[in-house]
C-alpha cells in the first residue's frame, strides 16, 4: 500500500479546521438579548475530539448582538474567541468610565511587568478595601485564568459587569460586592495560540497553563513561590472576601455536565463553611443553572478514565490548591471546573449564570455565611488531621455520563476510549475519597522560628499569619522534631526538590535568641500555620524543601582522629562498649569500616547537634 507523507502537526490540524469551517457556517446574532442560538464549533481541534452534543439553553438570551456598542469581544467575534490582555482592559476601561460603581485597582505586577488588575464593583463605588468594608456587605472574589487557557470566567465576568452597568442587574450590588480578576496568570495569558489545550473546545486562541517561569499557580498556594501568587494572597488579606471563586476548565473524560464545582469536605478544617456551601450555596446554584438549560454537577475525577464503572474520586484537596487553601484559612472557596469538551459559548454562559446566582445568594444569605466563617476561624480544634486515607463513601453517584467503547489502537498498540456522544446514566457508581483520618497532631500553643530562616518567616507573612519577634532571650522547654532517612524527590516538582523523612520528637531545654519569631495558633490563620509548619503535612514548608539545608553535613572528622577518640570513649564508658558490641552483631555494620567509625563520631561531642534537627520548635 502506498502511504502519503505524514503532515506536520500544525499543517494537519490546519487542514482539519479548514474542512470543519467549510462544513459549518455561523449565523449572526439578530438583536440584543434576542439572539438566534448558535454553536461555536469551528476550532482547529474539532475533528480530533469526541462528538459534541448540540446545546441550546435559556442562558443564550444573555447574549447581545455582535454589532451592539457594548458587546464584549467574545460576543462580537462569533462566540468563539477571547480577547487579549490589552483588548480586555481597553474594553473594561471603557465600561468603567461609564459607571461610578466600577473601579480598577492593580494587585501587583507580574514578572514580565504586566499589572494584575482587579475590578471592584459596589453600589457605593468603593475605591479601596476600607471603603468596601464599610458598606457591610459580603464580598465575592472571582478570579479567572489561574490557568490562562481556561479563561471562561473572564468573558462571563465582562458580560455580567456590562449588564450590571447597562442592563437591569445593578440590583445584584444592593446586598453584595464583586471583586473580579479577569486574568490572574497574565504573562501566560499572552503566550496564546490555537494550538494550546488540545482537549478543549475553544476559545480559538488559548493561553498557556503555567506562568512565564513555568510554575503552576494552582500548585502554589501553600509555598507561594510565584510573584503572582504572593500578590493574590496579599489581596485576599487586604480585601478580606467572604467567598472566593476560582474558575477553571477541566480535563479528562466525556460526560453530560457542563458546569461542575466543588469545595472543601465535611471532614476538613472549615466544617461550618462546608455546611453553608452544601446546604445553601449548592442548591441555589444548581437550581439557577438547571433553569437556564445547563447541567450542573459535582467535580468529576474518574478513578480510571478507561473504565467508568470503577467509580469516581471524592477529592480532599490540600492547601497547595485554591479550594484546599480556602479550607485551611477558613475562606469558603469554590473551584469551578467547566467541561472542556463543551463549546466555549456554553461554558461562558454557564459561568455567567453561576456568578450572577452567587451574588444573589450571598446577598440574601450574608448573615449565615459570615457566621459560618467566624465559627471556623475561632474553632481552634485541639487535634488536626495532617494526612488522609482513601475509603469508599456510603453514598454512590448516579453519574450522567456519555457512552463509549474500547478500540484497539494501531498507533499506540493499546486499547483506547471512543466516546460516542450519546448520554448514558451510570447508576450508583462507587465513590472513593480521602476522608479517613490518618496522621493527627495535637494543636501546639505556639511555634518558634529562629530569625535566620528568613524565607520561611517572609512566606508566612505573605499568607497573613500573625507573628511576634522576641525582644530578649527566653529560656523555654519545647518540643523539637528530629529527622532520619530523608527521602528526596528524584525530579524537580514546581521548582522545588520535595523531601520527606522519618520523624521522632524530644523535649529540650533551650534559650531562644532575640529575633526568634513566635506564632500563636489561637488566631484565625492558626490552622493554616499548623499545616505549613508540621513536617508531616504534605504541603508543609518542610516538605516543599524550605529547610533542606539541615540535611547538609558540613563538619567531618578524619579517620586518623576518630580511631584514638573511639578508643578513649570505649575505655571511659563501659555502657558504650556494650552498645558497640551489640552493634557488631549486625554483619553488614561489622563489615563496614566507615559505618563503625561514623558510629563513634555520632556519639562524640564533636558531632553536629543540629544535623537533621527541625529548627522550628513547638510549645505544647
């Protein structure tokens, strides 16, 4: 058989989009809020994605005609594009100039020098955090583009702000405030091309997943290495929102849901917030989405993407992620994951409906929301869970999926999934979640950090954790962790070499130096401090590598010196001789001269007493 030459990736995909474009023509929008429903289907990757289910919903009435003066760039360009950074803020600046309700503030600059802008929307036209707080309304902080290719929230927010200013939706600000960050990862947003995010149906050009430094912002909440994340955490501390929404587009399997969302679990550190989210927020949001023709659902994470019947994962996020971080700092946090295989238009409209419904719900239920937050902030649980084990949940899931078959691939040699585009209900799927408590610790009264650990102290300050510095030496009896058998990650992860170790502890009498930082745990961010400073916590600064220098040996003793030293030690201490004789029963130890000499060095007064000792001390 004669084979044609293989096209380059871009040439092949370009030819596919040409075919798709010739087969599909997009109708124009006839009039404001009276648009002819249309589907944005002409994407470069359409021909290689699973079949799309045609969708029309009531939320299409939110669209205005493309020739309307206040149509967003998304609406002007066939509902399949999203504007660049400059185009976004040219449009928003024009809108802000029309209304006293909108202000624009920069929360900081990116590494490449772009401002990370936040739009402050309030009836009173608050220009700063103090003014916003004085109106005594709950505030929701919505960020789009933490992964800048997943940008639905930006275009939805622009439409919503337009309708607040010019439509009939200014009443949304009667009882609530909106803080809107259209683009969080601004540098990555400008690394835009139609060949990003191959598994996602639009927009035509999409930004990059990671920052200009190739770091993933939604793995950076705990360690806060990136400049962008440091700006965001400071903004949260300054503006003190009551609800935080992080808008994403998911990867993974095909299913019927177009808008999925989740938050912390009942077993987490913010149980009162969980009850409010589960009993007040979710029912209201799902009702609003359903009424507008969308299919809402919980977050979807299949245990096996090739076998849906194995069940779903109930994710218990740690504080490296937005929703896990919100749980730790008692800020109710919603993770939106729109379905990547749904067209951009459908996802944007679903996000619009969710944001509008959110403002209505928090305005109506402000007292209960604020009360839940206060309960969590001042709960001070005596024991905290640091790690969780997986277990099957009592409640299964009637999952609204899509049918599929498995085919043998001539390309990979493996069986691959072929989604058929036909809705299918998978009844009572098992759900496995990290809800069984594993490692727990008692809540310490305080932590003490020596002043030389400046990076650690600075990072805790960025989080907003309160601390005081000792002004004179202080003698105390404290608990100290000691490490053994450190295990360093073989590969870099998010710019750091992670580490874990076996841990023991001891009580020590010590004198704390001037400048030592004291962190009390009876503060609103006390639980966050514990997760960052307890070394067995997966997102502790210890495991992220902030303390890796303690594993470096810097002093040694030569063999010619340790030999006579060992002889002196054995002669002076019969108990040491007995211990050495016992150690020699280990054949490997007995046959290793260096191990035998090191045994004596480690028991001598010359040994580094701080080697593998955790410098952060606990007061029980």
